[in-house]
C-alpha cells in the first residue's frame, strides 16, 4: 500500500536548465515506480503522459506513439494511481481549477496529483522538438517547440502539485500534461478551459527524489551560476 | 540492497523555522528507515545521533541517554550504513574536511553521508533545550541552547551533505553531529579539529522526503512569509 502515497521523481528541473538533457532512466525502470506520470525524453524529446501503465509520447510533430521500454528520459515523475474523487466541476479555467484544488484538498504543503477526465475547450499544449548533443540550455532548446490547439476535446489531464519549497527540484505549484481519449492530441498543458469533468486527486506523504549519480556530466556540473528559477519559469 | 542508497528524511528544516516543533514521527518508525542518522526531539529537545541502530539523545543539559521507541521528532534523517573508506586524515578542521570530502567524493550534486572516527580536539557542540507549546520560532527556541566544549576526545562524527538545490528542505551543504566513544559528550557540531581519523562516506542516489501530512498545523501553515534561509542559517 505504501507505494500509493509516494511520488517518484527521476532527475530535477534544475538539471534541465543548463541543458543536461541526456536520458538517464529507461521507461522500463520508470514504470517500476508507477503506472501514471509525466516526463520528457532525451534531448527534450517531446512530452510524456503515462496512464494505466501506458507511456504516451507526444512528439514535437504532434504525433503520439507508445514509448518503448528502452526510451530514456532526463526527467520524469511517476506514481501508482489511486485517485479519490474530489468534485465534478463545470466551466473552470486552469487558474480556477488550480485554486479549487488547493482549497478542496487542503494540501498545499505536500505533493499531490490531480486527474481530470472530461470535456475541455480551447486546450493549448506544447511539445519540444528533440535536440541532439551538444545540448543547449533549456530555454534555448525549448524555443524549438510546437504548440497545438484543440477546441472541443474529451480527454484526461494528469498534473502534479509541488510545494514552493521544492521549486528547482520540481516545478513549484502545478505541472499538467494532457492526452485526448482518441490519443491524437496531447502534450504539456499551456492553457485550457474545462467545460465539464470529474476531478480527482491523490495525496502523497513521500517524495522520492532519484538523482542520475551515474551520469558524469550531471555529477560534475557547477550549478552555482545557473539561473534555475528563471530557466524554469521561462520554459515551464 | 537498494535501501543502502537511500537517505530518508522526515520533516523539513523549513518547518522548524516558524516553530512547527511537534513530534510527528516516533523513533520506532524512524529506525525502520535506517540504523544511522541525526535529528532533534519534539520542542527542539536536544540533538540525536543514531549509530548502529542506537539513538543517542544529547539533552540540553549535556546528558546523553538512549531515546525510547516512543520518542517523537519533528525532523530527522536516517539511512542504513554501508560506508566506504575514503581517507585517513590528520590535522584538519571542519572547513578542510568538508572541502576534502567534496573533492574526494566528487559528489557535490547528490546526497551523501560522512562518518569520521578518530581523535578530535577543540570540539564544540550544542544541544537545544526542549521548549513547550505554544512554540516560538526556530531562532527564538534555539537561543535557549547549551554549548559544550571538549579538548581531546575520541569519538564519531556523522554528517550529511545535501546539494544547495535542496536548501530549505535540508541544510544545504554539511550538517554534522558528534558523539564521544564513552557516550558522555556530543551534540550538533559547531566546530572541531580532527587530530587523526578514518574518514568514510556513503553516496545516495535517492532522497526520500517524508512529510507530516497528518499534522494539521503543518498542513495549514502559510510558509510564504517565513524567512526560511535566514532562519536556517541563524540556527544551524
């Protein structure tokens, strides 16, 4: 049971900032830590959303495929889903939803996940285009991204909330990914309006931070001059 | 094997800052996560150093007792010891040792533990005196502390290193506790000179952050106005 109250994370947002984009965990390994999650591929290769143990990979082209076990990532989150229904909401945008999640869950000082299934409108997502070594910074790499829009779409949003204290290791606050029920549209969520949907959440008491200690570039990098907060806000 | 590469932490340094000093984990529970560690008791009740599964409690009086299973803590670290010898060092002070640990371990971007056993001189430790609710801030509570000095003393130093990125959740950099071989002297280390000792270290790839989600005061606290970095540096 205890693994249902743990949020696993491989890598940190901070390591993406200077461009440490080498894939340091395989999908096979990540899936040992959860059946639900988000992430990005080596070289900022698109956006991942894992649902029911299936890792959907939204490419920079917008195409969606299932990532193979050998797919590698510099950063990912995963957990074993056991969401509790929180509310059925209508006509809320992202800021409303986030605010209601904080109020209803009363969990702003811990990690939790949000899952919303329903009908959305004006969904805007993005997916970065994979770059090759030598990697540029996150901000430079993320400039090469595609933005996708869909007006009416039925689908699932999976998000994580992290307390501000962990900004840098994580995105402080909310970080949402999306995939449509027909698996034709998805990515990192930039904005949305929820017409009507079921909102559920899952609270964690443990944040399991795994670091790529086997990666020489990571271990030797001097982070002291990186503008981590700036790099994250510019790109996330 | 995997639990020998995990550093477990209950609570955060940040929660101590505004005075959330209620004990939210028992010693019995903490010892499930390690046989080695450090921490403080409810109400900032002294300093703990766990060696070989034995939790030594350095009281504000300087007395050292074994903490019972029911002893509770707002903040603690633990791990299962499997240290690797790193060096035999002579005539180094704290700043030297810390710098050498960083150079020799090449692990500044991950969590690790340091253990030093040997002969120390001019060791200065402190232990806070337990306060009762309603608690004051960490800085106010820590004013009521005892400082202990010992010139020549044989003993064990246990410390943790955390990357700067995790400052706030942890003490960024090094955090050392000490206990003499005769169990008569110890506490949170303020300064020392190592005459001669064996230095070993243990690298972690995982930081397991456990939060006191069952504690209403913690969950409802507004951390946004706390000077977390200032509070930690003033007191640690």
